[in-house]
């Protein structure tokens, strides 16, 4: 990062000089809401403030370092909240907020004092959170920037007690687990544990995989080559693995300074939504099955809903026959492929390595990537 700054910016350039360059002249909240809907999103989390302390709303405690006073001259949080609620009301609105700030002298003073003072918390970060809740009523609060101090410094329990008992969103809000250095993966409505958390096994508590389309960044890199972005196949692989193990998927995108979602990122979101429009019943409202992934064929992940089991197949099998080591047939077994236009019942037979399923002709299938088997009357096979 230092080399990039030295090579591309004047010697006396400071972080604060980025403020006027953040212009968002092309930002259209309704367009963003439409893209999120096309992506199949059920909830959206907008960054209200990251670690540099710039607030994307006109915060009363961030004078001259907010999106109304500097740069956009707009309330970006408010515009997106309104667009979602007016045009895509089924999508829950959430906000990311960083507790700490890299450069804030009040925070640096508290840190120098071993966090035995909390002037920064009392005058900056807690008033911000209360503003966000009262003014925008988010249904998700995604806290971050907590790791340098314990929860008692951040006054986390005081805020959360108010949030869940007195705030205007007390009956609808959920929070993550980043409220102090020892809190992640231990306390929260759902756990995020670490960035790109994807354990690959069933977890006892609801969790979320917060991951990025850009393999190397949570923001926008104007020098990023296309190979640094996840392919749709890689994105669907991550989704299948996450959902099968009981997690939610939060897909990070990095907008440009002028308010656009980069075309390649938008394409990935729309491709994901296209796949979900066909196969979404295996994802939305599903729960983990008795087995998360197949014991014989790699790249097959399972979910379930009631008596139905779904098998998300990431690679089309050779010779159009898939063998599942984790699935046992019964006299009531019936298997179809969701994206098969004919919706024919697929031929099955017990083989030496598991249940063998004959796929339909690929020309009759509408899904381009990852195929979902819908299975009823089957059981989990004993370990072989």
C-alpha cells in the first residue's frame, strides 16, 4: 500500500485528501436496490463508517468528515434505506459500523492510556450508533473494529441492552459478534468469527460467511485484473458450502468513488440471482441436512426443507451419472433436477459406491452452473 501511494500520489498527500475525491455523482440508490434484488439478496449491509472514521450520513459527531459536509454532499445511508424500503421492501436493511478509527486522536489517547479512559467511546462511536438506530432503523447491525479493546471499553453491553430493550428496532434487529476483543464467535445473534469465515462443518450457532468478490480486497481496486475476482462457479461453490453448514452468505462488493458498482461485480451479482431464481428453494428457508457434503463424490453439498433433501452438484458428472455415497434410497425415493425443463423423475440404482443417479440431457437443463437435485423418500447412508 505504501509503495502504491508513493508511486501514484503527491508526496504530501494525506488520507484526508481522499475526502473531496469521494464524489458519488453516479450513485443512484434505486439502481443499487434493483441490483440487490436481482442478486436474490434477502438483506443488505451498507458500510456506514469504516476505520478511517468518515460517516456516510450527516453525523452530528463527525463534523466535516461526513458525506454531507464533504465529498458527496449527500446522505448516502438515508438514500439507500429509503430506496430499499420503497422499492424492495422484502430486503432487510442493515448497516456496518466500525467501532474504532485509525486516526482519531481521542481513540489514540484512550489507547495510549491502556483503555482506562473512554472519551472516544462516549463522544464519538456510541453517539454514532445511537444516531444510526434512531434515524435509519436498521434491522442488522454489523459491528467491526473491536479487536484492540475488550467489550467493557466499548460500552457494548450498555448499547446492546438499550438496542434490544428500548430502541425503535428492539423487536426486529439482529447483531453480529464483533463487540470486543474476546467476543467474536462467542456472543451475538449470529457469529462472523473472522473475515471469510467458512468452517466447512455444521456449526451449533447461526453464523455468516462475510466474503469478497475481489479475492484480495474489501474495497475497489482500480488496478485489479479480472482473474482477481471470483468466477460465478467459485461464488456458487462458496454459497453451497456455506448454506449446507447452516451459514448465511454476505457478499462484499467495492463501489467506485463516483458511486458505481463495477460492471464485473454487478455481473457476478446478477449471475448469482439468475441461479437463485431457478434453484432458490434449495437455499432460502433451507436447513442443514444430516450430512453436509457427500462422502464419495467431492463438490456435492446438501440442504433440506421438511422431508425434501437437496443436493447441490458443483460439477456435471462424467458419463452423466452421479454417485452419492451419503444417500440411501427407499421404496419411496423420487429424485428430480430442479432446472430440468421436463421435470422427469431420474433413474436411480444402488451401486457399489453408493446411489447412482442418471442425469437428464444437459441440453434440457436451464442452469448453466451448479445443478440441484430434489430428493424425497431418501435417507442418509451409513458411513462406508
